[in-house]
C-alpha cells in the first residue's frame, strides 16, 4: 500500500493560536508543533516571495525525520501569457534553495490563474520545462488549473504523458478533475465550514478517507468521474497528499487531524 499524507496550508495563522496551538506557544515554535500533528504542510509563502536557502534548511531541521513539505511555486513561473517563456523563472525558483529540504521535499505545486485557458501547445511548452530531478532529488510536479477549458481528455493525456499530477481541487469556485496522471494523488480540500467543529461533516471525512485508501491500494474511485479512460496497464498504488486549504481556515487543522484518525 502506498503512503497517505494529510496536512494543512502553512503554519502561521493567528486564529490557530486560539484553537490549535497551545496557549502561550511561541510563534517560533509553531512549525515544530504543527509538524507533529499533521504529516505534511503545503508552503504557500513561496508563491509570493522568494525564500532563502537558510529558510528551507531551518524548516527541514524543525520537523520530524519523516515529515514532508509540498512547495507552491512562485507565481512568476505560472502567471504569464506565454507559458513557453517560463523556463528561466522555473529554474530560478528551483535553485532558490529547495534542495536544502532534502528528502523532506514533497510535490511542487504549480498553480495557474483562474483566467488561464487550456491551449495544448502552450501548456506542453510549460510541462517540458519541468525537470525530473533537482540535484539528486527526484521531483514530483502537480499542476492546479482553474479554468473550465482544462476539463478535456487532451489535457489529461498531456499531463499523463509528462507524468505530472493534476490537482484534485474540492472547491466551490473551480472545476474538479479527478483523473490520476502520475504516481501520486494531490488533493486540495477547500470547503471547510466554520459551523463544523472539525471543518466538515463526519460522513464527508469518512468518504475522503475511503477515497485515499482506494487510491493507495491502486483502485479507482467510482464516485469521482474521470475525463479520460484510465491506462490499460494494471493500476499501482498511488501515494496520496491531501491538504485542507482555505474555506473556514480556522477549522483546517481539526479537519486534517480528524481525517488522519480515520486513516489509522
């Protein structure tokens, strides 16, 4: 069975100091605390600002040995009219210090603007710029597209050809694409509710726990429709990364821990 990791977006959020972090915990200790209650964290600050190698090195030192970060790529790599021109920005981002994370570097999330439409040649030019390795580290890439034009077989086939995962976004705003296209699943669950103590109704978390187990066992999830026919080859177990992002953000740590409890 493949691995399943569950986490949150970031670790610095003032409301978490009321309902997740212990009272009096120093802000400098929040990453250490959070990383011992979830198994992965998606770093969103890298989307807005270039980090230093020292920052990546410090993060790696503060978390458990088996912890993994996913890193959201800087917006200058994806928010441009011609994606074929992204190569230099991609290189600068990858060379900014990500290798300092070592084995704690998980998937890299490349998020596109909601207005970015699918143009096969343009998007393939972007995917061709994504390297398979950074120094000696194998890289895993995932793309989060947010325009309805990506809901087509051609996009799925393109992602599958380059072995890049398509982000499965549970969102009230953006389309959900559930086709597996790489050796892992990357889901961003963005509909937590403030009225729910654990962010989601219990039955919904039960359902997502079931989905994760099925993916990890190499099974399809019948409830999630696919845009393209799966490959004919025997399915392998897929590593899973599930993040509770946005929505009622103050509830996301509780949602992550509740899902982890269901996966024990």
